[in-house]
């Protein structure tokens, strides 16, 4: 559920601040280095126990301190979450004063992050796109996590068999891989289909065709990781010699991807950085809409540094997109792009000048 209040202590450039958030649109602005991204980063940590900027949580501790402490409060459910990280100890997470694990956070405080890496969604690796898709499915589907881990455990074992030339054991792992891989593929296909539908709904609302001409010709498809004319078992059997030679499983859900083509050419070779950024925002928002409409999950949408590389026409599309949003949104920008007249168009709009928070 959306966070109502957050407390940040000794986290990056902040020594101690408390912020009361709106259930609607929250806009943070200020100069580079003022702490805008750090605030969004802290909200993401409440959802994941991780940073979207750094894999090293120790680096997030204020240089004058030995630990950071984040507290969040959800007034609707009465939930309190506390995340503490010291330099010498693992991360500590308390939910309502009881220890919990990071996987629990994403269910209680779900969010969709859109940041510098996400902005180049079409230009990213297939692995990155899979992770974003799987993250949303993990929030939505209770059984997805066990299925995901079962598949990748089986994949690890099959690859070990291939590397050690224990080929007689491969058939048992084929069965496990097919069973779990088929379930995994069904989860992904279903969520992709829902996302594509919501994506086209957003296009109907925004009508961006006067700004971008590629929306008329772009083709978005889900690639399951093997020839869709054949079963996964058939593919594994056909690829046996290739897999033995390469010592790895060459086909399966671990190779799945979302493909974006413009007249049969990879979209990343055609779209400008600004076009890629807006497309990535729109696709991420479509995934976000699936959580809201199909699963009734009130996830928070986080968008960092929204204004860079977007001209006025494109930024106006984003502002129109905000008008139709029904979830909590937390986003940042260097400049104050929202006058009181503009902000009145949005439900529960709240604006923060970051320098004045410190």
C-alpha cells in the first residue's frame, strides 16, 4: 500500500528528515546533488530492501555515520516498516516491530520504479527486460516465486550435468525443466498480454501520434525463449548435441524476451534517446496499470529525473498521463515544472523543494 510518512536518517546526503506523502502525486524538485533521487531511492528500499542505484548498501550510509535508518508508515493499514543498515552488519528489516525478509516487503509496499536504467528499456539486455517483467508478476501472483525458483534450480542442475558430461542424468532434469518452464512461460505470456492491452489503452488516452510517428508502426511481441511451433521438451531433445557442445541450455524461458520492432528492425536502432525514454515510461506505466486493474494492487509509481531528454511536447504527454493515474506517484525533476495552475489538474498533488527539506 502507499506510504503515508517516511523518516530518513543518515541516508546519503540526509542527516534527518521526515516527509508526509500524498496518496496521489508527489513531485520533488531541486538542483543536482540536492537529494531528489535519494528520496526516491529510500522509497524503493521500503519495497525491496535494495537500491536501484547501487548494489552496495554500505555506500548509502551518510559519511558521518555508521548506519542509516529508514522508517515508513502506511496509515491505511496501520503498518510500520523500518530498514536499518550498519557498516558491519547485514540489513535489518522490521515490519510492525517483527523481523521480516526483503521478499515480504514487495508484497506489502509494492512499487514500480522507472529510473535511468529503465529509460533505455528497448536498448537494454533481454535479461533486464525479463527482470522487470518478473518483478511485476512476483507482486501480482502468489505462486510465481516458487515456480521461478524451481525452474532456475532445475536449469542450474541441467547445466551442471552438461558441464560435467553426466549425460545420462539429463532426461530427469529435462522433465523438471519442462514442467516448471511451461508454468513460468504461462505466467509471463499472460502478464505480457495484459500489459500490451493496457499499453494500447494508454495510447488511446494520450494520442501521442502528433508527437511520435513510430507508435503507428511499432510491433511489440513476447518471445518465449524457443520456437513457439514446438514444445519445450521437443526443443530440449533437438538441442541436446548443441547444449552438450556449449555446456549450457541454449533454449527455454531463461532466454525469453520482449521484442520491439519497427518495420522488422530493432527499435533501438531507430528511436532517439528521448523517444526511447518516453516509450519506456509508457510501457512501465502499462505494467503498473495491470497491477491496479487486474490484480487490484495499489503499487507506488517512482519516476526519477523525468524531465531530462524530453522536450516540451513530450513532457506535456507525461503531464497528461499523470492526470489519468489513480495510484501514488513519486517523481523528481531539477526544475519546478508544475505551477499552481497546472498542479490543480491532479488529484492530491503535493510539491516538495528538496533544499528546503534539509
